[in-house]
C-alpha cells in the first residue's frame, strides 16, 4: 500500500526550510558536552529580562542534575511499524503533518463545549471555516491540545468518538489495518510528557518561522525555557516533560537540524515571572553561551522523538535547519 501511495521524489523542497548544507554537515553534534553552570552566570536580571531571580530561593532549590538531560524515543515503541514508512515516504510525512494541523485548528480538543472551563479554552472557535483554511495556508504556528482533558472517560482509549478525523484518515491510508486512530497516535506521543494536569499543549512550528525567532533574539540561537517557573512542589510543571516530534526534510535522514539544540544545565533552573508577566510564557536567556556547551542532537530513523524536562536544559531552534516543522507536546 505504501509504495503505491508514496511519491517517487524523496526530497521535499521548501524555500523557508532549506539551509546551508555544508555548514550543517560540518557541525559537531557534541552530545557529550559538559553541563553549563547557568546558576553562576545568572547574577543579574539582565540575562533573564522577563524574570525575577530570587537568589535565596535558587540557592535553596539548587538541585544538581544527575540523570540524562535528554533522551530519544522511537515511534515504533508506541505503535510498531510506523517508523519505517514515516521516514521513507515524504508524502506520508507531509500528509500527516497537514492532517494534524487541520485537526488542531478545528477539532474538539480546542473547541468542544465541555472544554469551556477556563483550563483548556477555545483557541480557534472564533474563526469561520474560511478563516481557518486561510490560517492553515499561511503555514504559521498552531497551538492546540494533545489530550481532550484529564478525565480518563474522555480519553482516546475509552471514547468511541474520533476527534482527530483527518489524522486518522491519513494514518489508515498509509498504514492500513495496523494504523491507530489519530487520537490514539497523538495521545500516545503526549503521554511521554507524564503530565498530571492540564493544559496538555501541542504546538506545531514551521522551520522558517523558528529560524526567524532565532534571528529576532540577536543570534543563531534563541536559548530559552518554555516555562521554568518557580512553583510549589505539587505543581505539574516540576516533572512535566517536553516531547518534540521531528519532521525531517528528506527521506531516511540522519543528521543535525531537525531536533532543537540544547544546553545541558548543572542544576535545575527555576525562574519566576516578573510582576504582571503571565505564567506559561517562554523565558529567553540573553547571555552568551560558549560553543563547547551547545548540543545538536541528531535525528535518525527509529529516533523520531526527543524528550527532556524544561528545568534541565535551555533549548533553541537549530541554527541550520533541515526539517519541515517540529511539533512540541508539553
């Protein structure tokens, strides 16, 4: 079935995503880089201009990181048999991404009446159908939810309602009988976050957009935490993991430029938003980090996902990208 559907051309051509191949290929993944002592560098607020750094709190909670800062996972661990066609067929990857985006902007996760409880609010409910089509064609970042809510009775495993209908159709079209529903596929990836509480955020960012944000921060990288807040010990941000799902630009790709680049931290890094700044906003680090600390994790078939805790690393879009997009589950 896959061979009949998949296009012969195994390289996707996207002007916004094409990088400088020689520079990218010559980069060192540096995955054994030493951890960076960010705590010692954060002695003034100018490095984290959106945050208030509380020296007493940081010293009291200065916990060394002794576990691995990140790990990669295979789609096959979640659903055996998906990794090979995902990596070998450009049409499957683009079709899957387009379907997920369509469901993100129109499915029940964002717009179902039962979610109007202040925790998972409507995101695109104000749009007309035509406005949603226009938004998709702009290829801008989309934000939705990877799980309907935190009630097990409404999960993909127990509900007969398929919300990710377009995603389901693409998966079945390419995978046949072994295909999960779109809900099962998305929720299984999201489950790697180990979230215990809403919100269950899902974000898709196209390569050209993320490259723009790097330059906006004044360099090749835009080092940041997505949350990194100082919260009480029972807050879900403490152990919540981020899962990034990479969509490489070419078939059977092995190399740099798909996953975010990372800075391993020596200690857990907790930051507190300044007065008037909302929770859940990215926190950008303005300091200069030496090249020797930059980790450029490699993508390869069988390692389509990368997982890390937000308080263990700083991360950024790659300086040279080789991907259609990246999806973040948090």
